[in-house]
């Protein structure tokens, strides 16, 4: 996809603040520091539209990125970061649940995991949550450039097994450094628009 326009249009914490354009939305869910911002920036060929942070847990709102005036990427707060208070975590959980369960324009979820490591209990819980609500999803395994290509199959099968996926069809190996997996991601995006 040729991205002509991309802008962050709003950060929301409740449905009353969500965009009302009716455009389809693709949510990005993943642990803090898994590389969601780099993933967005790489996909849309922008250096810093989505702000990357060395401090995990910085995204505390649903960030709506309008792409080509036709759909949104929605970056949701990263989960599994210990330095956030229980109260704060409960608020995020509520915000995410409200969004995932009630949002009619949500058409697909990218579950972003770190390809270098086996999915965490939080990743597994998120995947189960997405499946429980019957939302279509794809696992995006980021940071693939940090693993020798010869070990990809080994990491792929660990990811598939940990997330209890029937096939590896629903996993895209991705690298924001090399652009690996970019075309595959765009073909998935197009399918859900």
C-alpha cells in the first residue's frame, strides 16, 4: 500500500472520544517495549509518527492514526509492565476491554510479540481474550532481524505452540529494520478494509 497521508488524530481513553468517521480500525496490542511504534513507523514509512520510548509503559491512551483517510491503526497501551500501579493497570484493562468488546469499526487485531522470546503469560492471555470475543487477529513477531534466519523455524514453532495456534499462517515474521514481512502485513490490512 502506498501511504500518502498518515497522522495521529486523537488519543482517547473512553468511547465518547473515539473517532466518529466510521472508518475500519486495526488495533495493535502487545507488551510494552515490543516494538509497536517502530512497527507502525516502518509500515507507513515515517520516522517518528508513532513515538518510540525507551521507557516501557508510556502509551496510556488509545492512539488513533488515520492512514490515507481510509482507515485507522489504533495503538493500544502496552501490557505487562510491572512499574505501573495496580490501579493504573486495572484502568488500562477496562479501557482495552471496552474498546475491543464495543467498537463496531474494529476489523482486525495485530497481536505484536517479540520474536526473540517465547510469548509471555500476558501475550497468551491477550490472545485468549481476542479469541474469546471472536475478533480476527494476526500475530506479528517483531525484531526478527535480531535472530539468525536459520533459527526462525525454531522460534516460529515455539510461538505457535505457546499461543496454541493451529497453523503458522496467522503469524507474520516482521523486522522494522529490514522491512521483512511488510508486504504480507499490507495484504492482511487490505483484506480487512
